C-alpha cells in the first residue's frame, strides 16, 4: 500500500507537469491542425533559458516565468513566419509535421552547439518534505502542483467563460465561419501561438526543475508523453488532455513502482501506438474531421 | 586517402539504396515510413548474427545475443534481406490503415522508438546498447588481398549490388505495378474504383522496400564490422527522407543525387576533415543544416532537383533489364500535388 501511495504521489507531480504541456499542445493543435513536433525542443529552450537566468542570480520562479514568456514569443515568431508561409503555400498535414520536425532539429542542434551538449544540474534547495495523506512532497513539488492547478483552472475559465474562449473555440472548429461572424481570427491565432508557447515553456521549466537537471534533449525525450496525452484526449480537447495526462502519469508511475521503471517511456509510446492504430481520433475530439491547416 | 574514398563509396551505395527503398515506399507508394532505419537495422543484425557464430563460443569481447550461426559468404546478406522483408510483413498491416498522414508518421516514429528501446534495454537479445562488433568481413581470409585492395574489392561488390538495386527500382517504377502505385498514391478512391487492390499493392511495395533496406544494413555491417543502437536512431530516417525530397519524390535518379548530396557530401565527407571547435560541433551543425535544408527545399523547390516524370512510352515495355538503367525519354504525367506526402 505504501508503494502504491508513493507512486500516486509521484504521479500527481508528473501529471502536473504533463498537463501544462499537453494543454498547450492541444490548444495549438486544435487551432492550427499542425502536429507540432517542435514542441519538445521548445520545452528544452524554455528550461535552458530559466537555468541560465537562475545561475546568474535570478530567483528560480521568476526565471521560470521569463523562460516561459520567451518560448511564447518564439512560438509566435515561428507561427507567424515559418508555419504561416507553409500554410499559405498549401502545405497539408504531413508536410507541416515535417516542417515542425525541421524547425525542431534546428532549435535542438543550435542549443547543442551553444551548450556543448552539456547536462546542467539545477542548484537550489528543494525545500522541506511535507506529508499529505501518506504521500510525501517537497516544497518545490507543491509549487509545481499549484502552478499546474492555476494553469488548468485559468485556461478552462478562459476557454469556457470568456468571449476570448468562445473566439478560440469557434476559430478552431471553423476558421472561415468564425471570420464571417466577426471574430478576428488573425488575432486569435496569434494569441494561440503565444499561450501555447508559454505553456510549453512553463512545462519545460517545471520538468527540468523536477528532474533537477537539463540538457538540450530533455524536451524531445519527453515529447512522447505529451503526444500520448493529447491523442488519447483527441485533437483540441484541451481540458480532457489534462485528465489524460493524469491517467497516463498514474499508469506509468504505478507500473514503474511495481518493477517496470526502465520501461516508463515504452509504456507511453505503446499506448500512443495502440491509440493511433485503434482509435486515432481520441476519445473527446470534436475536430477530428478537419483536414485543412490554419496558420 | 584511398581508405577514405573506399569507405565513402560503400557509404554512398548504402545511402543510395536506402534512399531508393524509401522512395519506393514513400515516393511511389505514399507510405509514410518514418521507421525505415529499423529495417536497415534488422538487416544489419541479421547479417551479424549469421556471420558471428553462436554466442556461447566465447568471443573475446564477451557479447551476448540470443542466437547465432556462421554462414558462408552471400548467405548473411540474403538473411539481411529476409529480415528486412519479414519485419515489413509484421509491421506492414498495422501501418496500412487509412488515416491522417501526420498520424501515420507519428505511428511509424513510435514504432522506431519502441524497437530502439527494446533492443537497447534487453542486453541478452542483441547485446543491448553496446551493440555487436567483430562482424567478420566476407571472404577476407579466402581472397588473400591486402587490406586496401580488399576494401576496393568490397566497393566493387557493393557497387554491383547498388546497380542491381537501382535497376530493380527503375523497373518497378516504370512497370504497370509502378503506375498502379502512383495511381493509388495520387487518388486512393479513383484507384479503388478501377479495381486496384490498395492494401495488397501497398503491402507488396512495403515488403520490397523492407528487403532492400535490410540488404543495405547487411552491406554496411559487413564492411564496418560493428552495429549498435546509436547507429540507427530514429533521426537517421530524416536523413533518407531528405535525400528523397531533395532529389525529387518519385524520381529514382533524383534519389541517387539526393543520397550523394545529403548522405555523402553533408554527413560522411566532413567526418574525414580535421575537427573544428569542440567534439560534437560538426555533428550539431550537420543536423542544423538538415533542418534548414528541409525548410528551404520544401519552400523553394518542393518537387526536388529532378522532378518526377513518368515515362509512359517505356512503361511496361521491358525489352531487357538494361533498358531500365539508361535515362528514359522524359515526358508524360507528373503529380499535381503541392504538398508532399498527401
């Protein structure tokens, strides 16, 4: 029982991180219909920026915020230049995925060249341990969980209770119709790139903080978990992506606690593969039929 | 110097056949095979296991693998082709499902990642992450050649296989089978409507591509003598895909050009140059160039250097095998797609 409870504790922390990134991915995937595999490299980028700032004396959570915002801007830049160019040219789903891989390769290897492929260790106190219902969390982990809770709540609020949320959901479902009914889809698209980029960067930073180490491949290695959560939930099912993230983390951590720790990533990739083969539309997607790309 | 040239020549054959194989599957068949490299890996492991001999024979470097036998010269290479084909037979049915092309790509990437993880994490299977080494070079002790003449003899053998493979791919591309593949790629519903069996045709080309990829693995491992998971990370397929796209999707001569430019000029030739910067810098720069290359090619010249043209005059008229080797008269249809892979 103790093993199980501690596994659940780990799963909650994992789920906090994974849900932040998955919601960002799902938001952007639903809006643009681009399977953006550059998400992994962007996570590493945010984490590396935060690490660099932290090493130079910036308080870690401010550094995290700056890293997240920097990735948001990078994401906006990529969306407005490269992805838009290809979408206007008539690129479709597969070609957009290739373009995102290419962007990811450039970002990844630029980071490798700058950092000399070093793995850095974060260097700040994790804080004391807290026992909550049989599970043990460090202060840092509690802050990560809090960040995730705030993120999920505010994103759900914005999406379902504000005019901006209506605009985002309408533009995802049918960009032309949304434009015709007076929604400034261009602006909504820009906001989507920024928000999803911020979530991506934030997720990258908290991932690196929970690992206490970071190198340029951290995000890439993590990307299969994100894809699994997003695809299980279905394209653009943002809230459900957070739920899928929690269930996936639980499965992975419990399996890990009972002896399959070396196969964590394989469990995730296995679920991803089974989903893609058996039910590629996911469980909660309303945008599955879309074939065109918006960027 | 001569060692460099012979090594580059063998690598060129390996890259060229790998690119031709991916061009068959992706360029003609429209199958988004982002896991091509695992077929090459299967071939390389099969060739290693069938020439290393049983694991229990106490090899000096203490490798562990699940099975081994020592076979005479051409047999390991045939085993390599069989392994690639068998793997395609196993994986094929799962990938033939009709679905979004980006999801198909993600599924194949997932397959490549899982296979890589399994081989790395199971030390008794194929010696885990350390990989197999000491694979004997075929006929080395029988030929009584010096090291460098043996290398050149191997280049000749590899080139022979390369020419045969190229002729075979041209033949498939020009045959009625090739036309069927193109028809299914360009319009699945129309091809079905005229009675083409999509599943069967795609499965066939997938297996043929798997066999060719397996043989390339065999050619490479018998030359360099070692093979480990780091040699076939999922990213290697991006190199071959870039060669296909740069050369021109669906154009076999283009595949040769692409394999030469991406595989040899960009990736292999610089390994013989004096190192610049810290160790690993060249590697990062090469991969950045590959990333930028994708963006530039797809943006400025998506049809590739040599665009696809189907020579309707030659199609199905196989007077002799050599007619497929010479450049055909260029005319006829070309694909109207603006987006690669759809």
